[in-house]
C-alpha cells in the first residue's frame, strides 16, 4: 500500500545517504534524515496512525435482480453464513457484514414481478448497487436487461456504482460474463463506475473478494490520502533540501 511504499523509499534514501557520507567527509547529519525535519517525520507518523485507526466506513449496498437469480445465497456468502437452507425473499433482508475496514449494510430485496415496483422505495442513500443475473437462464436475459436499464435510469440511483454478478457459473449452461455484458450493452454505460463479475453464489467463488475490491475502489475515504499526499510532498522537500546541503 502507500504507507509500505513510503517506508521502503525512506529506507533506500537513508542507505544511499550513508554511502555518500563515507565518501564525503566533513558533512554530518543524524543517521535518520527525518530527524532533520521534525514536521515531516511527525506528519508522516500522524498519517500512518490515521490509516491504522480509521473507523470502519459504512457502505449501503442495494442487492437487486430477478427472482431465482441467487441474491439471498450471494448475501449469505458475503456474511459467511450457512447456505444449506435458502428460501425465496418475499419482502427484504437486511444484513450488516464486516469486511476489512468496511461495514456493509446490505439490503436484499425480493425479485418477484409483483415486488419489483417497490424497489424504488429502497433507492435512497444507496452507495453501491449490486445486480445479480442468473447466467444459466438465457430465456430471461431480455427481462433482466430491461430491469437493469430501468434501474440505471432512476434519478435516485444516478451515478451510483453498479457491480453486476453473472451468477451460477458452476452450471454448464451458464453464459460467460463477457457474453452477458455484450448482450446488455454494458459498454454504453458512461455515467458511473461499473463492473461485471463471473461468480457462483453456491460455492462462493468470485463473491467476497470482488465485493471487497469494488468497495475499496469506489468508496475509499479520500481525505486520508489527500493528507498522505501532502505529507509525501513535505518529505520529498526535506530530502531535496538535505541533498542540496550535501552538495
């Protein structure tokens, strides 16, 4: 990560400076160059502590898709729960899942035709839309495509990142994610971040890691890294100053 890279860079700089001091007698500086610039040292330490102590970020995920797409099974995989007894969602399920620095509040809404008009009641404050497709049910590709298109046109979901799971890849009849992406014209989406991922909610393959990476890429707190960039600038400035003294 960024912090690890900074530590490696600092160690390399110190090693290089030690060699120069052996070759150029008469110039002295503490072994740890950060000691020459307390502001840079404490600024960096402060940011590293902040990275470690940042509280979990809450992310609201809306889980949608047609009935029998595998949404509830996928949710149970995210929550590392037993999937041996799954019943169709008639209303909605809500689960909070801890995932490496994130608290994922997942709303799983039933996908039956009579329930879909109520989906819009759950659009408010959605951070990420997860849309699940049964990759083996080719007869319903047109239907699921229409529902997805309507969701992407919803004003309350404008700009919301969408993660599409091409589920049931464990079945021999499953269409690959690339074929589904082409059929749904996903390449025409220009107003948001999107990703389609092959997965099997039954086995868990492609579920947890993909969801975690998508959350990190779309919801990572920006203020920490803005502070980190400022600190990098301070450290680089200090190093430049020390090198000019050496010359």
